[in-house]
C-alpha cells in the first residue's frame, strides 16, 4: 500500500467539482439545476432558482428586465456539498443574446453537463456551446431529459450525438419505457434498476429478461424492450474514464428533471467521473491547482446584485493555493495590491463570507470598479491567465444622449459597463460619439435600462454606417499607424485603447485587407 503525503490544498482540490450546464432553451436546465441543488440540500424548495413570469422574486432574478421577460439574464454561481464533495455550479444565461457571458463562464469550469430534450435531440444552441467546450477539451456528461414525455428512440439519439458532435457516446443508464410507459432506468454497468416512483434504492436484476424488470412495463412492450436492452448492452460502447476525461467520449444518462428522476445517478457520476480542478494556462506557465500560492482570474462582473446594497461583484475562479479572507493579493494588470476583505460564496439563495477558498472555487469579490473581466490576481507573481476572450460585436450602435450636459457622466458609465462586459464600447478616433457593440440585441436593452436606473442617464440608439468591427494588429508599428491615419473615420479604440477597424460591409473589409496585407484583422481578442 502506498501512503500519499498530502496537503490540505491537495485534499480540498480533490473534493471539488466545478461545472456548468449547457443546453438549448427549454431543454430543462433550470429544472435540473433546482433538482441538483435539492440533492445538495442547498434549497428546501424546488422552484427557487428562476422565477418565471409572475413568480416570486428570487436571488437570481435581480433585474427588472429579467423579471419582465422571464428569462435568466445573469451568470451566477451556486455552491453545494453532496457525497463529501463540493460542487460549484456556474449558471449560464439561457438567452443567446448573452452568449458572450456563457463563453466566458465556460473558461472557468472543468466539466459540463449537456442537457438534451429527448423529443428534440441536439439543437442549435447545444451544438454551439458544445463546440466551445470542445475547444477547451472540457469533459461532458450527457443527460437526456423529459423521458416522461413522448421521446425519440434512444439509439437514434445516441447516433445523433455521435454524428452531429463527433463525440463517442457510452450510455451508463438505459430508459425503461418512454413517455407514458417510462418506469425507471437500468444501470448497464451494474445491472441495477431504479424505479421512477422511488429512486432512493436500486435493486439488482439478472439482465434484460428479469421478471421484476419486465413487470414494470405494459405487457405488449416487454418483448421489444428486452430485445432493445439486450442490444444496448451488447452493441454499445462501454464507459471508459480516459476517453471521457480527454473530452472525446460522453457518458449518457436518461431521466426526467421534472420528476427528479435520473438526477441522483447524474450527480453521483459528476462526483465519481468528472475531473477535479485542472491546471490553468497562464502566459508564461501552467499553474497547477495544488500549488501553495493563490492565483485566480475574473471571468464575470455583476453589478447591483442586491438593489439594497449598490455593489459590484467580480467573480473569480481560484486557480491555485488557498485564498483566505483578508489576504493581500496583487492585481497583475495594475501591479497594485488589493485586500480581499470580504470574499463571498454564493448558494442558491444566500451568500456568505468565504473564510477560505481553494482551486476550483468561485468567489465573489466586492469592489468599486477596481476589477475587470480577465484580471489575474496572485500573491505577487507576474502571470496572466489566458482564455477569457472578447468577441467582435455583431451589432454596432451610436449612443445618443438626450441631455448633452451629461457627456462626461456617460463616458464614465460606459467605461463601467464595458469593464463589466455588459457591452463593448468603442471611442472613434475622430472624436464622434461613442459606439457600443453587442452580440445580441437584448444587451442593448439591458444597457439602456441600467444607464437609466443606475446613472439617471436616459439614452437612445442611432444606427451607424458600420456593421463589422475587427481588432487590428501589425508586426510593423509604423504600418499600423499608416493604416490608422488613412482610415481615421473608421477607427475606434476599445476599453484598453487598442484600435479596431469598423467596416460598412464584409465587402469593404475584404477590400481593405487586400490593399493592406500586413494588417491583421481579428474577430476575437484575448483579454489583456
Ligand atoms: P430551460 O429553459 O432549459 O431552463 O428549461 P426549464 O427547466 O425552464 O424547462 C422548460 C420546460 O420544460 C418547463 O415547462 C419545465 O417544466 C419542462 N420540463 C423540464 N424538465 C422536464 C421533464 O423532465 N419532463 C417534462 N415533462 N417537462 C419538463
């Protein structure tokens, strides 16, 4: 027997699972989140995560716009304990207009649960989010939801996942019946059956022909089911941990979030298979989670979470070491020290001061505008974490201020909103009014509402002649200056005062690229 010397950091890291749920709207992400939190004892009342239209106000619907539209606009984190492990579930906005937020959140997780509607299979947004996970080799556990309703054939669904996502599948459970006949699941590895009406105890059976198993289904479905299960056991790929951890195989679970069925197996699998916090790539080296010194990066800023306390919270993923309340950290971007006086943990309905946190944890750091998305905090080391990208906006609008006396205030407010990642702000070098860029139109509504509510700044939007925006770089600094000088009416500076070129059409962008081959135009920018 080997005895491993272990540190408190290593123990804490091994217990942690930091993940997000990816899905197409309506597949059941919110329902599943509620049920997962119930397992963690984090909420007593299912239904507390997202108030639908007309529902009671809850922690996560802190903004009027969200209440009005019944959508979840904010990204937040929920921590809970289950089975001796600490789970950090990072919530992602459901609406695709906030996809940038979601991409950033996915840079802070080590695994994801992909929820699929059993009647619909892989939908557009699931596919897109999956691609983001794949870029980072994030392992994915699949939950096929809504088996209690009319569902597609499970072989068909697995085949679709394999073909459309180029991802191997390994069913861990198999549904016993579907729709009205859905009666439970069969654990393919251990030959255990869970019943829909009581999932607390699984019972062992002797394979597909077992009488107790078949008795769960109507008589006329039994033969076909025994055959289907036999085929599933023999023909489908068994689960294999290495393939899952490398991101090319997904274990698949079947269930019904609404009926709180299949969720227990899912969360057990997250504990058992999903990786503990992984090393994070910084500009100069890979930072291991068990290193003694604290490091972390900010992937999300949320302002005004509690209308009674105007505050701004930066969400930081701890990447290594131990964060303790009151410690001094260095904000690498400015080189200045920062006291982490009141780091917070978030639960479904509450937050609490975090006395200490470890790699994989997400802490909220209250601040008055010191922290930005993409910031790295360390105990002194000069490193910058990579991978919190910014995407070129797809909609550009000029801001029209109804009260010109407030121009200075508007500049400050826009700077804040850009630092929080609400919108991107570009200041044209020719001195004309600021241009805001967004990925989805709803972001424009959020900006307008927040400027009015938090800064008393009523604004309107005006169209611009630009429809495309690209960050421009060049190895030859003088060539870049020449390009900028030749296009002053189409150049603006972003938050970091880095230049973007704005074009009226894809045609004019291509035209300029042909004329200026040394200028690189990029639609993604890494922060820092
Ligand atoms: P989200 O948009 O992905 O967060 O989806 P929701 O969790 O809000 O679910 C969308 C709708 O599907 C709601 O009406 C849910 O009650 C319903 N729903 C979610 N899970 C299930 C399920 O397992 N079975 C059935 N029949 N309905 C479900």
